[in-house]
C-alpha cells in the first residue's frame, strides 16, 4: 500500500544552490559591476575552463544547446542537397537544426540497451542511401548521447571516415561523462552541449557550448555566433546568427563548475543505488563497461506505463517521459515519409520508458520511498 508523504523533487536545484549561493552571487555581482552583460570576461574564462575540462583546444560558448548544434552545421556549410544521419529517439532540436538549414534527414534506429544510435544500423543506412541517393550528398552524422552515456564513437568514427562524413557529437545530456577514458565533448569532429537548467551542468536560463580541435572551424564558429562578424561588429564576412552567451549565465556556470565533479560522483552513487534496488523488478539502465554516465536522467522500462505513472503520481513521486513519440512519427517530419514500424526499437522503448527523480542530493530515504512506490505500483498492476 502506497501512502502519501512530503514532496519529492524531480531535480533539486535549490539544494545545489544552497551550497554555492555565495559564489554565484559574488560572480553575478562582478558582472553587474563591470556591466559587460553579453560576451563579458566571464565568457572567455568559462570557455578556457570548459576546453581544459573536456581536453580539446577550443570551446565556443553560445546562447543555447540548439545553437550549439546549429552553428557547427552552418560551419560545415550544410544546406539543400545534403543529408545527415541521426537517431529518431531524441529531443527534436537534434533533427530540427538540420531541417532549418534545408538539409535532409535519414533516421537510424537505436541500440536496445544504451538507446544510442546503433552503429551497425548506421552503416546499413549509409550504404542504402548511397545506392539510391538521387543526387543528394551524405554529409554528416549526429550521434546523441542519450540520458548521459556517450554513443559508441569508435565504431561511428570508422563508418564516418569510410564515407566522408563529419561527426557532430550531441553531448547535450552527457557533459561530464566518459567514453574509453575520454570526456564527452571530445569524441567527434565537433561537439555540442546544453546548459539548460535541468542538465547535469546547467545555468539559470539558456546556454550552450561547442567543442573542437580544428582551428579553422573554431574561428568560423566564433564569427557565426555573432552575425558572421569579421574584424568588428560592422564587418560581416558571412551570414550568421545571434548566438552569444550572456555573462550572467557564464558566471553561474563558473560557480557550478566548482562542485561539478563531486556532483557527478553523487549522481553515480544515486544511480547505482537505484539499479541495485530496482534490478529484476523493472528494466534498469545499462552502461557499457568502457563508459561512464553523468545520469542526465534515470530511466526505467515497465509495461503498462500509464498505470504505473498514475500510481506514482498519487504517491507524490514525480516522473517524466523522454521521449513519448520518436521523431520519425512527429508531424513536423511527416514529409520524410516514415511510418510506424520503421524503427521498431525506438518505438518499443518510447512506449514503455519513463524517468524518475535523479539529482546529486537525493537522500537514501527519498530513494527508498521512490523504489518502494515503483515496486508497489508495478506489483499492483499485475495482481
């Protein structure tokens, strides 16, 4: 029997803020004192720290995770006639930026264990496309590091190199995670991440960053984020966007970076405890031996999801579904001609997955309550 109790937060940003509020306020005060609210000195400081953290030469801060995906595609001159391969099991921004530039999308189904793009299916999709390309050019692939675990970049890179594709790592959910000892953000030709407040490293508004080692691409990205700027703001050498990062958001991120590594350890502790207590009762997340996850979400699989989530809601346990409808079935992408059944793994996972509270400050007491509520809800649906 499930009984009601105190409110549980899906993500507890207040507990985090209590730890670093003084640092946040001090850094924001500096921004207010110098008055450079956009592209102030905090941007360069943050970019240097993030690049060093990831292990790449260049970090380019920008206005959102969506801009962090869009700007590299602009730098690669993506446009009509070009094709990009990506997963249908992700947030729309991953595919939206491709469509915004007039390029075409080819979706590729996911691995049933990691939920990331399946390299074997990627190879099959590229080969199939090249046989019937009708004049279009295969240009790039955007692997998505879903829920905090990097995709299989070694396998993806082999395929990309073989077919002349760039690799844009969508690390919006994986910043801080590792793949074979390398940090997320360093695993493609270029990488994008998001600092949306709910992310493992989030600001207090929108924000994002791009990572790369290519000097020419980095220079182009810095120009593109400021309206295609050349030598000054009135010298425009290309068509760009207003993709700048606000100084106050950078100040918040700099304060959060002080405790980020500790928070990753705490997230993994929470995830390990969930898995230990839930394994066998529901489908728990799988993390490869050569990867670490930053646990942007902790997502489980259950049949009769609606019934379970309804019971959890009554018990005061918040939940969320990432993602209830794969992109190939979205109205926005109807013109691509995909149908139900085209990507069976993505569709099956989308029908039964949901996420439970995950943050570094989740107490053992709250975890135990959540676990008992899940097991009780699941058991009550099968009696």
